[in-house]
């Protein structure tokens, strides 16, 4: 398969993935509003190189599950918005590749750098936001922080953005 066909396939696939993530979040929101139980996995991975966690909470019968579900949903909403934005930017880059545009354009370097910032935010904002909202809205306190693979992906994207800037300069010098 030619590179342009793969690029087109990836552009479509990433947009479909972004829409699916959004749909799952909308369905979760509807389930919460209808009184259903939705679980959001916000527990740090034990394989992360750095995990800090501390918690004190009242017994489960004293915690308002609607508030707990609302906190989880709001944090998941924040994370999904960041993730969908990254997927959409990547899809736009692949769409340009499929059209035969050079990958080393200034626009793609900016896209990749924006993806790096969004991925970095995705690595930290949801877990810190959850810790803050849980501590403020639910009796007791909760703090969890971990550095995992998402942080490494963000660093890789920052490096890749600089490679694209360098590639653009090489193309311009020819």
C-alpha cells in the first residue's frame, strides 16, 4: 500500500477513535444522570517509575456517591477532551500527508508541539484535578501522583517536533 493510502487510513482511523472516545464519555454521562453506576479507573499504574499516593476517607456509607461519580466524570471529561484533541491533530497531519504535502511543514511541527503539550497535560492534569476535587468535595483527603508512559510519550513528541523543525530547515536549504 502506498504511503498516501496509509496516511489516509490513519487520518480516518484517528478521527473515528476520537469520536468513539467522545461517545463513550457521553454514554457514561447519560448513565450517571440516570442514576447508573460508572467506574472511572484513576488508580495509578503500579508499573509507573514514580507513584505517590495517600488517602483518608470516611466509610463508604457516608460518602455521597453522586458527588463521587460527578468528580470522576468531570475528570474523565477533562482527560477525554485532551486525548480527543491530540487524536484530531494527529489525524489532520496524516490527512496532509495523504494529500502529498511534505511532512516537514511548519504547520506539522506546530501540530506535533501542540500534541506534546496536550499529552503532557494529559499525563498530569486529570490525576491532580481528581486529587483536588476529591479532597474538596468528598470528606477526607486524597492525593495520587504518578509519572508513567504518557509522560515519556510527551517527551518523545517534543523531540519529534524539533526533528520536524530541523527537517523543514533542511528542505528549505535545498
